C-alpha cells in the first residue's frame, strides 16, 4: 500500500478524525508542560543561599528574623535553639545577580529568595553558630547583630568583642586550612549595629572603632596565653601550631577589620533598628544581603 492511498497510515494521520484531533491536542498541550517541568527541575537550585545570624543575646537577631518572615515587627524572646526561615528581599532591593532581569522573571524571583538562620546568643549555646562556620554549606554571609547601645558600656562591649573574635577566627581557620592555595569561597561579615533609635546608641563608625579596639584586647590576651602555654610545653612545633589560633599576624598590634580581607573575609558595619518608635530601618542590611545574592 502506497503512502498516498486512501487507507494508508499517513492519510489516516492527517485526516480530521476524532482520534487524530485528540492525539494532536494531547501532544500540543501536554508535551510542552512535561518538557518545562523537566527543564525547570534540572535548572532549579538544590538549596537556597543562607545567611547566619550571630551575636550576643539581646542584640535583636530573632526580631530581625521575625521581620524578614512576617514583614512586620514583633516582640520576641531569647532563643534557645536555631531557627531557619525562608525570606524574600524587599521589592525595592535588587539582587546583585539580577540587575539586568525584569521583575516578574522567574529567575529574578528565585534570586530574591534566601534562608535566614537565627542562632542563640547565650554563651553555652553558641556551638550552634560555630558548627555552621566550621562547615558552611551554602552560607553566603554572616550577620553579626549587636546592640549599639550596649557596646557603649564595658560589659556589653567585652561580650560582643569576644564573640566576634571567635567568629572571625573561625572564618580565618576555614581560609588558612583550605586544601588548595586558592582558598575557599569568601564569606563576608555584616556587623548590624541595631537599636540606633536609642539615645545611648553609638553611631556605626564608633561601633566599628569600639569593636576593633576590644577585639585587639581579646586577641592580645589570648595570644599571650597561647605563647605562655607554648613556653611551658617547651616545644617550638607546639608554638607554630598555636600560632594558627591567633587572629591575624601573631596577635600583636592594633586589629582592624580590613585585616580580615587577607583571609577572604570582608567586614562592614551598618546601622539600623528593627523595633523603634519611628518604625523599622533595616534597608541597608537587606541591601547588603542583596549584594551577596
């Protein structure tokens, strides 16, 4: 039977029969949907970029987490366990990877999504944060939330400086302990000076100066302790191993945040307030997050 005969398969396929019309509609409507779902699943990221909230208790980490999730402020309590939420950048903040994409583009909307992980600030519960820093999976940045009023007092400043010292030292170890000379991907740090609406709060540039000075003191005291323990042990190799525990070069001199750039960590200080009488002011923090996305 030739292809042009009346009863041939090609004639039946092109004839306006119900079965031919149904098959054509199925292929035209269902097949593109199946192809789209397959390609979307192949291209979709396996995990969202994560930003870890760290800092002393009472700084405002959980309040910031609640604001990012609910888009409204709320009174919170001291957290005792880590909590992660999925958040979206505000509509007026553009992710760095999507400056040339139009709002409404699926890729643009995906780029606005991120995870915000709140970790407890109590001294006995900070291992939740240090665990994230030892093996930071999908971590794009560290947000160190500090009460800008508390660092004006010695007790609050010392607590914040000791915790910040440990965070920076963990990031330094991650960089220096990399198996290749290129080093791991950089993890920047934002020091979010919160509660600037308070009368006693220090402005961001003074928060930076105070923390750098206090971290220098912590670094010096710990470096001295490590050196003394190395002398007591009486081994030069032990001293070399302990040198890796020093933040910066030998733990001597004045420490500045810009020194962390040598180990792939940029540190910036930005002010704001989550809960205040005149409303929230955290746009600079979300702009920093957007710059990492």
